[in-house]
C-alpha cells in the first residue's frame, strides 16, 4: 500500500507585521483567521520563481483528499530559535499564480499579504488550504519522516521550505482524535499554551468575542490562552479539591488539569461582555470535569453552587451578572 503523502512547511515567525496599526506575527494572523472562518489558505513565501510543489505531487494530494483520506500540512515555525509545530487538515493545494486577486479564496488569506496575491508582488509559490490550524507538541516531529529517504524531518538541516513526508500510525491516530473530538482539541491547545508562572490576572469587562463559522452553525470560540492563564493562576490545582492529583502532564510537568467555563460559552449571547474570561474559567481535574459534564444534576448541583459562590464577585467585576438559580438551569439539560 502506498504511503499517504503529507507536507511540512518551514517558516520564520515574523514578529514585525503591522495590522490595523498594531504589531502582530505570522502565527497569530494565520491562527486568528482560521479560528474565525474554520478555514485558512496558507501562502508559502519564496524567492524562487518555480512552483513550490511539483504538479504530480499536487495531483496526488488532491486525489487523497477527494478519496476522503486525511491529509495534513505541518507548519514548522522558527520562533526566536525555538521550534513550534502546527497542523492543518488539508482541503486543497494551489500552485503559484493559481489563486487570483478576484477569487473568493482571498478571504481565507491573512490581510497583511492577501492584497498582493495574484499580482506582480505575489511571492508565494504554493498555497495550502486547510480547515484547522492547531498547535501540537513538537515532540511529534519524531513521527514524521521524509518520503524520499525515510529520514526523520529533524535530521534535515538545509533551508528547504517544503518537504514531502509520511507520518506513523500513532500520530495519524492522535490527529484523527483531535479533529473529531472538539473538547479534546481545545484541552490540547490549552495545555500547549505557554503562560509564565508569574502571570497576573486582572478582572475587568472584556468585549464579547466574535463568532466563528462552523460547518453547521456559528459559535463562540474559546481562547486557549485565557483558559491556560486561569489554570496557571491557581497553580495547576483542581478547584474542587486541591488534593485531586491524578497524574503529571508529560507536556507541562505539572498536575494535569482541564479548563471548564462555569458559565458555558453556549450562553454568551445572553451577556453584553465576554464570558471567555479568567474569572469564568475553573481549573478541574479530569474526574471533576467529567462529573460536571456527565454527572446527574443532583450530584453536581452542590459543586456548581460552591463554584458560583467563589466566583461571583470576580464575575461581577467583569460586568457579568447572573443569579445562582439561573446558572443552575444551564446545567439541568
């Protein structure tokens, strides 16, 4: 059986990009656009005048996608000498010059360079169309090999920006789970967010987040950095019981906990300010988190009441006003 072809795209994370008079970076702009539209078209910048991916390989990838085979693009960022790894499930690939300025595809390209696409200023020699832009642990680079010589991707030291690769079954299974299970995907993003231990949280009103466009309906997406900040603020402890320490995370080397929005994000429409705030995020061990989602109402009611009592003053500072009885109705479904 022929191996499934995937791509690795290397790039520097440029931190001097200006958007709406604010400094931003390559990763942030691509991730924000994907979060908003659940789709992203990545342009691979190059000084080379030739295509970034041979036609036979573009056709091979297109055929895999048409056959329903999960095909991934891995984005390997150089972030001030540190490597970060992102992955997207591919929807299509486009050759140099194939994306036109008047095409609807422009809407899925970050604004800081989309205006150049399809013009004489366009330096992109490959476009990759993905439905996710998800950070994963860079340790999974060990599960990615160059198709032509079977060497691990990390063994290659040249400056080639595009690699044709295969992945092992372990990584393929992980990615499949992350893409199917939205909660698992979110908790993975939270765990991999880098937040300093000395973080200071200020409870204040924040603007209601924009809706993301899902396959079935629009929804409010949770910001993993906000959740990670709330977790770090309580030092990775379960806020139901600080003695709940089931295992140490191999990624953070801390007690493994998960982020839970006390007021579920599905009720964001009922509030004028954002409820995706640290004051609304509770750090829970796996057992307590599962209990709040799957336990009988009679069992979880005391926990919700207690968490409400502990958080209501902080929520009020963020202009979130909610009676305890109303919150309890959110958990009675």
